[in-house]
């Protein structure tokens, strides 16, 4: 029996350590996603007509119906290509996730806080009106990663 005691003690110690780790670790810590940035309110515009075969700044073939967007070249820091952003229309609560695949030449200023240039499809799905063109919608954007 003496030979079993050390094994029992090691087993008990290991169980105690596991219990402490389980208690100390927050729920879902192993599944935690990259840190999200707080939602920011700004204007989302849309591309409008694009020539067939147009490419985005990331080199993808432009699809004016995809859930993709361009960020301003003046944005600091720039969002890397492939970044996912949840965009929510403040007026109606419609929301979707877009993927950044382009850069825009528009500027974000206090008078015109333009943050994203959405495809026409994404703009419409958020409730934006293309004809007659309403120009922009007020949205919140949340960088998901």
C-alpha cells in the first residue's frame, strides 16, 4: 500500500491543479476571438456603376453584389484586406458583415465622416436607396477581425 500512496498524492495534486485552472480560466477563454474594436458611427457610401472586369485594390475581380467594402486610404490605422466588419444601418437596424477587399480615395472628415464604400448589393441589403441615389447611410461599423 505504501507504493500506492505517492501515486494517489500525485493524482490528487494533478486533480487539484486542474480544478484551479478550470476555476481561474474565464468561460470560453479557449474559444475567444480576436479583440474587437468598439463600434464607430460614420457614413457608408456605395460604389455605383463599375466597368466589367474591374479589379479591387486587393486584386480580386470586383463583384458589385458581394458583401465587400473599401476603406478610405486616409483611415489610420488601415484595415488589412480580409478584415471582417459588422455594418449596421442606424436608421433601421439592418446589419451584415462585409469583408474589406479594396481601398477608396474618399476622405473621412468631421463634416463628411465617410468610413466605408460598400458594393451596391451590400448598400441595398442595409436599406440604402440606389435610385434615386441617397448618397450615404449612417451606420455603425464594428471591426470583427
